[in-house]
C-alpha cells in the first residue's frame, strides 16, 4: 500500500511498503519528494525514513541469518547521498 499527498511548495509526501527481492524482506518508507525539477528531473530532491524488516540472508549462498535496519536517507533521484542507519 502506498499514498502520496501534494504540497504546494515542498512537493509531495509519500508512505509506501515494498518487497526487496534479494535478500527477501519488507521495506517500509515515508518521506517527501520534490519539488519537481522540470529542467532536470534527476535532480528532484527526496528524503525520508525507512525500515527494512526480516531480510532472509539464507537466500544468498554462503550467508545465513536475518537482517533488519532502520534509518534515514536524503539526496536527489539520481542518487541518495546521505544514508544513515540507526540500527542493524
């Protein structure tokens, strides 16, 4: 499930749940996207927080266990340049 709300000057807020394929796990994220950079969309800012739950490392040969992570991110669509993990 995801949702998005448009803000007049700051862009949009979002809330989404994704499934990571390898290692398989659930990612929850919410944050802000924009304002849209029409001249260079890759430079549109994005920032938010995430949780990565119960990633099954057994799906990767030679590794086992479960990974979980909580943190924040910021940057532009072209690349997230600030990723901060709060716990792992």
